[in-house]
């Protein structure tokens, strides 16, 4: 079905594109999906590299607009299609925290956890994203007293951070701290989450991912 607003998501199963797919499901706009199978190296095809020279998924197009990187995609979609709801307005006092967690998810949580999974734990003073234990502490202390990152208000920041948290739990990288386990459980109760999980982590291939 053609997307009414011309949105196309370039997506690959079993990838970080889960987050962008989930974001689209949350805002509820029509979109097309084009599969770029990273296991076959399709993300390095010349036609795709014209859209995303980094050769990664996801990439999103909306008419003439091209956006890549999950937090950028989420910020774009939330501001354009869910401003004031999934995206705090610019004058909202929560806007700063919202942007901070958008960036933190992929600038800190993802790289430091990826290194930790390879048994590489660098001193926090040596790298911009800090130490693994400091990242876990930041998440658990923030979420200990609130339902979502902005309190009782679910936002696109929860999609971006939540997509990373769910994947890291599936990969058994994050510790099963009660605060993080409960946060992840709340995320998996959302219908949009399940639709994205079914598309990205099909149960016959990834039976332990929470669908």
C-alpha cells in the first residue's frame, strides 16, 4: 500500500532498524517498508549508498527528506507528526531531558554496551561515552522513581532508549537490574512495540525476543 505521506523505511530484520519501525508504529502514519538485507550485504549496494553513505540501516525518506540514524529519525518523525505528544514542544521544560535521552541512547548506551559485550571496559575518563557501570547507574537512578524517562509521560525518547534496552536484554548485555527489567516490561506492553518486533525480530528466527 502506498504511503499517504510518502514515508518509506529502509529496514532489515534482526537489526537496529527495529527502533525506527517502532517509532513509525507509535505515531500511526502510513509508511512503506523496503527491505535491505544486511546479511546479504545489500546495505552496501550503490543505490542504497546514495541514500545513506554510511551503508547502515535504518534510513527513512519522507518525500524529498532523507534521514538516517535512529535518534535523528525519531526526532524528525515526532516533531513533524506528533509534536506536543511524543515530542515535547520547544517551550516545554521537558524538551531538554527529551533531547538528552535521545542522544544518550546511541551516543552512550549502545557503544559502551557493545564494548562491554566484547569484554572491553574502558575507564570512563578515557572515552566520551564513559564507563559501562556509570551508564547502568545513570539509567537505573533515573528510572527508579518514574514510569518513563519524562515521568508519567511516554515520549519518543522511550522509543529510542527502549529499543536499545530491549535489544541489549535480548543479547544478555545489560544486567537484570529490577528497575531495567520493569522498564523493559512496560515497553513490551505497547501494541506498537509488538508490531515492530514482529516485523524486525520474527519469532521463528528470534524466539527469545519479547514479542
